[in-house]
């Protein structure tokens, strides 16, 4: 059997936070004298990083690799206040590409800490977003990644506990952990709206629907992209075989044995041209039917950070 049909998930690929972060780097390249430094990967995608490196952008792990006075961009995943202080001490010109939905979680951490609550952050150890959020209230936040950890976590006052989450978790996984916390801490305070962002939720809903119709699901995204990894897991939980790939060159012909319909989606940091290359790959193998399944319509956009808006206005007025 050969692949006859390709089903495309919609929404897939770039979210509003990633679009904005990429636009920030493009504008910084235009508006400011180089070199432009970016702390951490601007978004977690190998192709995006390679593209900007080719344009001269320098990616660093920490600010001690950036010379004093230089321009540095903070990635979409956000930074802790300690990093902001370090940037100020080095007199760096900062452009902040933190996604506004990550900032929302930071502000919740600050508010819950002011209310003298213990904060349980559901997230993945070592992820940049988690490090940034924890840094907002290091004495209040404890990280929990599994139901077992939620069963074991200890707090000084079980009546004063709040929960926040990383923005890119599996919706069902996070809910199971929250359920454990609610049972253990009946007065648990949750944020007014979900911390898992709209893009993560929508891409998971879409891939779940597709996975019910395809034998194989391919998720475009890099291995360090949390939301892309969750898409692969959601597809697998829905009953399909699923693989995370950086691009079409990683498709293993052995995966296609017995597969008539393959579904394709992309994580929030994966560019659309990678999806097009996968479609071309299957067309070349004889697939003639390509169908896009729109599960949810998205209309979210974010404005540029104020420091860039100011620089653009100055350029326009010639100052
Ligand atoms: S995945 Fe969500 S939180 Fe992350 S950049 Fe995109 S919109 Fe923002």
C-alpha cells in the first residue's frame, strides 16, 4: 500500500507569539547596528535558528557572552528578573520578545507570591520558560512535573496554595496533575483563565481529530520544542503512530509501510515551508489527495514590543 492521502491540520505551525518573536529579530536587524545578540534560541526550531545565524545573529546561552552596551533580544520563552537585572548592569540595549502569554503567567506568579501563597508550577524541569517563571518568585514556587510529584509536594499551609502552568503542556496531562492538587489542597487557587496558551490547546485539538483518521501522524518541530513534543504524544494517545521530525529529510520510508493516509501538523515554532516540503515529498511518492482539515479558526496577533515600536517611529520621523 502507498500513501494516497495527506491530511493537514489547521491550525498548525506558527502561533502569534512566535510570529512576533521572529518579527522582532527581523526588525532589530533592520533598525539597530549589529551585531544583534539573542539570549537562548529565539524560538525552539532548528531551521529558524539556522536562518538567523546565516544573517549574522549571535545566539548565546547567557548574558556573560554579550559585550557591554550591545543589543540583546530576550527569546519568546521569557526571562527571570535576575536576567533583566544583569542586562541593566551591563547597560545592554534590550528588546524583549517574551510572548505576552508567558508574561501573563509571570504576573500570576508575582500576584500569588504577594498574596503569600505557595505556588505550584506545573512544567518541565530545565525548560527556559519554567526557569523564567520560577525566577519571579523563587521562594514561593515549586515545580511539579508528574502526578506522582503532585502527590508528594509539601507546602507550609495547605489552605494557601495556588497553581500555575507552563504554556505548552499537554492539556490532559496538566488537568490530571491539577486534579491531584485539588484533591490534596481543596482551597487551591487557579488562574482566572488557562495558562496553557490558545495555540498549544488548538494544535492539540486539531491533531487529535486528524489522528483518528490517519494511520500515521508526522509532527514538524524540533526535539527541544515542548509544544511540538506534546503534539506527537497527543496523536499517539489518539491511536496513531506519530513521529516528530525537523523536516522531510527525516521521513523514514519504513514508517510508511501499510499507510494509506498520513496526517501532518507542525509545532508552534515550525515554519510553514517545512510542511510544504513534506507535502511535496508525498506528492512525489504518488499521493494525489491533499486535504486541510480546519478544526479551529485562529485570529490572535500581538503587537511589537514598545522598544521596537519607538525605534520604528523614530525612523519614520527621521530622528
Ligand atoms: S506557544 Fe503559546 S505561549 Fe508560546 S509563544 Fe506561542 S502563543 Fe506564546
